[in-house]
């Protein structure tokens, strides 16, 4: 049996301790998602997000025409980070955005999607992350006064197709509002036509309306704004309960640590999320 001196024994023990510490540090040096989280996404380790990048301030391209910017873009990146995943944001047409989720083109949708009873029957949602209402935007030199939606009678009105503005206006027309409606696949085009005088007004989400008025000072003004009556959430495929749970937990954590508030101030110029009733009943 080989004997060790006290000096040799101390050196051996110290060496072993150092090795254990280094091994521990190596294991903690890179934060990774647990294997169960990685396995929940279509592409292991990557959260793929479906977005229609044509709806500022929620999603839009930067001046380079490539960089995806906006509240939803920032939120998607933060969600993935909180879950320990990489993120891949896919720009898709709004009309096909739900079909893309149905056919597993991406894991979730973060694109200003409003929770409605009809959508809740087909898809799973997180709790809301933003509340919103409808607004009427006109040119800054317009003499049109809108104290209520019926003041749009006889006017040429545009809005984004298959959006809550579409639902809102369809309901108003069914209730008797007589105006010429124009549906657009891209909200930007409706505002361009308003600017060019081809429309009298655009109906849009109040947050979108505020963004256009702010970005093109002196071009547009808000003629009417309704109360908050819609709530936006992250969409997950129905039945994907585990992924929904992980995304919901990440979103809750981002609210708790103030990240969502910071993103709100950055993209909307104000904190519009701290007073949000995230347990609102969707009717």
C-alpha cells in the first residue's frame, strides 16, 4: 500500500476541490433550456414565431428593409430568451397566419392577435399582454368630425381585412351604417391611400393609429377613439398544452420583472400594460 505524506495528501485534496469547482462552473457557464423545453418546439432548441410584419408599432421592418422591429418582435425575442431558446421569426401573410400554425410552420403566433370567442374555440391563447380599442384616423387637414361611428355615413373607409377592425366595421354595417368599405391586406396601404385622398378615413387599432399619427407628424389625426374592448395574446396550437404552459410562464415572468413595461414604453411611448386586467373574461 502506497503511503502519502500530509503535504502530498493536502495537495491532492486541494486539487480535487479545484477540479470540482471548475467542473461546476463549466456546467453553469452557458444557460441552456431544459431538454423538455427544447423538445416542445418544432425545431429543437428554437422557438419559431409566425408574424405578419406589416403592422406598426407591433411589427414592421427597419429602414434597411430587413430588420424586424416593433413590440411583438421584442416580446418574441424576450419570450425565447426567458425560455432558454433561440428565436426564429417568420414573416407570413396575415390571411394565412393561422393556417401556418395549423400546419406546423411555426410554434406560436405573436402578431397583435386579438382573443375572441371564435378564436378561443380553435386555438389556445396565453393571458393578454396588451389591451386595445378601435380608432378612426383622418388626414390632418380633414374637416370630418367623428363623435360616433355613424358620422362615417357616406364616407370612403378603409381597414385591415380579417382584423378586429374588420369585425368592428362589419358589425356596424350590419347595424345600418352606410359607407363604402375598403379592405386591405396591408394596413400600411390603407394609410397610404388615406394620405393620397383615396379614403376619407381609416379604422384601426388605437395603438396603430397613435403610431401613424406620431410617426408622420402633421399628416394624420385621430378623429375618434373607442374604449379598450379587445385584448391581444400569444397563440399556440390547440392541444399543445405543454408549450402553452411554458410560454405562459415565460410571459408572466416578463410581466413580473418589468420587461413588458419596458417594451411598452420603448415601442408605444407609454406604459400601457401595467394597468392591464390579464384575467379579463373574453366574451
